[in-house]
């Protein structure tokens, strides 16, 4: 078999695995997530004038009182540092949060 075809198959398998893991985390948060208040702690803009690439991080306390900084998987464009938001996180994946 051609090396190029094998490389494409491996590439596609890695992409599919990443999508499956992301889907499972989102499903777990939606079904078993815990709601809490959070504050936007930092916003990182790695985009270019042609492409938007913004990561929004929030700080919040989990059930045991530990403070966690997690990344929002569904940020809004108009978010600002210091803004209070309502989120949902999964206890197993506590650094991944979603806006409610």
C-alpha cells in the first residue's frame, strides 16, 4: 500500500478519535454537568485578521471547594475578562466548561 494512503488513513483516524472524545465530553457535561457561577479569567486571541481564534478561560469552584480554571467550549464573541457567567462542568473533566 502507498505510504501516502497510509498517512491519510492515520490522519483521518486521529481526527475521528479527537471528535469522538470531544463529543463524549460535551455529552457528559450536558447530561451530568454541575452548574455554578464563574468569572472570565483570561481571553487569549491567537487569530489573524482573516481568522478568529479566541480561547476564553473561566475560574470557578467545584463541589469540594477547589478553585479551577477551565476553558469554555462555547464562548460568545462579546465576552470580557472579569465578566460573571453561569457554566456547567463535568466532575471528571473539570477543566472543560460550557456556558449555560
